[in-house]
């Protein structure tokens, strides 16, 4: 069993290699594992969203050899992307099934929040974030201060809940 020796999160808006790694993980988790349709998984904001990718470095204890693997992703958009809501949006959070419960979902969410706080400060906008949570994931978002807003609704055939947090501005 390989041991995780380090991790890093990289992000960008137009790095096609990075985006295709994020898309690979999302296809694996949302389409193949959770059975969401592919045509709605990849939507019309992919090119203006910011894509975050978490990579781990693992070491084989026998050989000492190290390998780097992409295991998690999250997506963020600025308020101008959805003028009707005029809020930052967190979406497409996914961690490879074999790497869950290692705090990688937490690390991705914290990194996205940091980026939002800095952008909000630089652009003089409130750091209000919303996400459409699957029902089993609501407890995860609640850990970061998100609270439910409105009624549950159907998205891509599954019930979801809009959840919102107002982050403090970056110092
Ligand atoms: C939801 C998901 C991203 C969580 O990732 P993870 O790496 O396993 O979560 P972490 O280990 O970082 O957990 C962080 C904290 O949230 C808690 N947590 C994780 N999943 C949770 C859940 N479904 N409900 C409540 N709490 C949860 C953990 O216990 C941990 O608590 P702590 O920091 O207080 O000890 C992961 O399960 C996943 O990819 N699921 C499939 C895709 C999905 O459903 N995405 C959400 C779409 S809305």
C-alpha cells in the first residue's frame, strides 16, 4: 500500500491539461459512480470557471519510488458568471472514492474559499458563496458554515438543496 507523503492544490482558468484532469475526476465520480448524465456535467461555464485540482505524491514503501496522482477537484465562479444570483458559486466538488475521508474535500473547499476571499477583497464584492448540495453532502458543507436557503429542488434527476455562506473578507 503506497503512503501519501505530500499534496498540493493547483488552479487555473485556461490551463487545458489541468482542466482535463479535473474533468476526468468529475466524469469518474459524478457520471460513472453517481450516474449523473454527462451532457449536464460539463456545462456552459467551464471556460470561465476556475478549476482547482488536488494532487498527492505517494511513495511505494518497498521500492521508495514516488508517483503523483490527481485525486480531487472543485470549481469556482465569480458573481458576474451568474448575474441573476450575483454570488460566488462553489460547484463540482469531487474526491476519488479511494481517497475520501483524508480531509482532501476540506482542503479543496478551504482553498476555494481563500481564493474567493481574496477576489472579493480585490473587487470590493461581498464574499457570499452558494452551492447546490446533494442531500447526503449537506453535513459536509454545514461544517464550513453553509446554511440551507429555500426548498429542496430537483437537479439532473436528484434532490438538491441550495446552501449559502457569507465568508469574512481576506485580511
Ligand atoms: C463529499 C466529498 C467531497 C467529501 O470529501 P472527503 O475528502 O471524503 O471529505 P473530508 O475527509 O475532507 O471531510 C471533511 C469533514 O467533513 C466531514 N464529512 C465528509 N463527508 C461528509 C458528509 N457527506 N456529511 C457530513 N460530513 C461529512 C468529515 O467527517 C470531516 O469532518 P471533520 O473535518 O470535522 O473531521 C466526497 O465524499 C465526494 O467526493 N463524494 C462524491 C461526490 C459528491 O457527492 N460531491 C458533493 C456534491 S454536492
